[in-house]
């Protein structure tokens, strides 16, 4: 069974940067479009970014221009570079296959606060 492991979260001040990683067991990245998602306290999980080998990265409007998704299929790893972070970016961040979800990982907490 494919396992997804997110890492790289932490506490950062507004305007700061973080780089999240998503590692997967098995070679799912090479055949699937992957996505980043997040869930803030009291809110539903939402789409953040789409990252595929045959599609142009796509971003939610709230993060466009600040977040960049990339992937290294050889390492079965996907990244989310987050710049100019805002308090409203505070959430648990998850990665998953886009459109047809695999079992969710534990996520990684991102807290943006001064």
C-alpha cells in the first residue's frame, strides 16, 4: 500500500518561507498527477497546488505567485516551496494523488505567526 509522508513544516513569521516535502513509497509520482492540500482549524481541507509530469503546475488563487510546486520522480518526492507566508496559510498540509485520493498521510503543520 502506498504511504505518503509529509515533512518540512514549522513555525515561521509572516513573510517567511518554508519548503515542504512529500515522500511516497512506490513509484506513484511518475504515473500520477499529485496535489498539495491543506486544512486549517475548523475548516475543510482545500486544494493548494497541482503538480504533474504532463500538466502545468496549477495553484489556488490564494497562493498563486507565492507557492511553487515541483517534483523529483527519481526520488518519489514532491516539494512545495512557500514564500511570503501569511497567517492565513496556517494549516496542516497534505499531499495526495490528484482526483483519486490515496490514504492520507499525517500531514505537516505550518504555523505562520509573529
